[in-house]
């Protein structure tokens, strides 16, 4: 007998269990630690722009969309030179940022937010599908095992999902899904790994800040923010972020390249500048289980 969406939604069954609560405590503790460490960075945008690309690359590999961090950062400075995989992963990162900003703005995950993210991923504003979905059949018997809802029903079902997600039961279901897939434990592990990375970035930022301030009269916090927000930066980025002329931005970046802080590279007809130390850190990250922080050692 074919299944329909009504057979599964809303879900039923026991919700709050001991394994769920134990996993929640561990994940919450490590996320709280990460939140505290993140506040030590002067501008969280420095982290979001970098970490969202890391997440996009890792998540896209699940769908066998493979690219390199170098290709992703080069896409940031010269989109027209990018390969299809890098463009798709970059859209994922952009969609993640759009969704994050929307949820922060409203405090809600709504169907409008879903459509905003989808528009970024797909490169259009098509919204919910308007054609029949794919019926799933048992390949051996030909029996229909799932019949997707008609396009006319999708908006109502999404509205029901939106309401459900914001009810207490829905929030618990989200946690249960993570526990079932073993992902909630992964939240704690990923939080420890990200905490380690944030601490390393913070140390690099502090070091670069003092080096540039001691050696160059044009030092500013906006300059530091730029070369950490954009591990691969270019003249146009500096013009925009510092409000300076193209000639001035070029002079600043060339001076940092001559000093060995940045590495000047050419892509097509344009130069870009690589934050050597930051890129070395990001391109050579240890495995999740190999990163350690003071709090992780004590837990």
C-alpha cells in the first residue's frame, strides 16, 4: 500500500528519553564554550564568512560535489573564472548566510526563509514545485511505496510543518532526528573543533594586528577585518571596506605583500592577495578528533 505524507506527519511516538537528554547536555556545554570563544573575535563576520565556506565544502562532498578551498576562495575574488562545482558550493555558503541572517532577524524558521534559501541555491525564485513529484516504487514488485503530495498541497503542508517546528513537540522531534543519526554527539565534537579553530584564528589575528600596526602607518581595524574576512582579498574589496581609492588600496596591499604578510597572485587579468598564515591554517586543519582545547581536556 502506498504511503502518503499524512502517514508520517505529524510524527508520533516517545519523545523525551534519557539518551536524548544526555546528548543535549553535552552538546549544549560545548556550544556554550564555542559561543564564548567566538565573542573574543572583534567581528563575528570574520568567522562566519570563513566557516560557512568550510561547512559548504564539507556538506557538498556528501552529494559528491567536490572542490577545493583554494578554488572556493578564488571564486570569491573572480567569480567568472570558477568551475561549476565551486560555484555550486559557493551558492550553498551564500544560502547558509541568507538563512542565518533571516532566522536572526525574525527568530523563526518560516516557509519564507526556506524559499529565500532555495532562491539562492537554485539561482531563481521558482518557489515550491508546480509539477507532480516522483512516485517511488519497489523495483522488484512495482508496488508504489510512496506517492508525493500534489503541487497544490505543498504550500499547506509547508505551512503545517512551519507551525509544527515551532511547537514544543516539533523542537523535540528535531533533537530526536539528530540523535537517531548520531549527529547530536557530532555537534559536541564539531563545536570543540570549531572552538579550536576560532582560538587559532584569534591568535593569528592578534599577531597580524601588532605586526601591521608596528610596521605600517596605514594600519586600521578595518584593514585587519578585511584580510581575515577574505583570506583571498583584492583591491576592490579593500576599496569598499576602507572607503579608499583604488590607488590607495593597491598601495596598501602591495606593501603588505612586500612585507610577506600577504602573497600576491594573478588570476586572469586581476591580482589577488592571500593571507598566508590564515590560509595555511584553514588548508591544513587536523581531523575533528585531533583538535583539543583547554575545556575539552577537562571534560
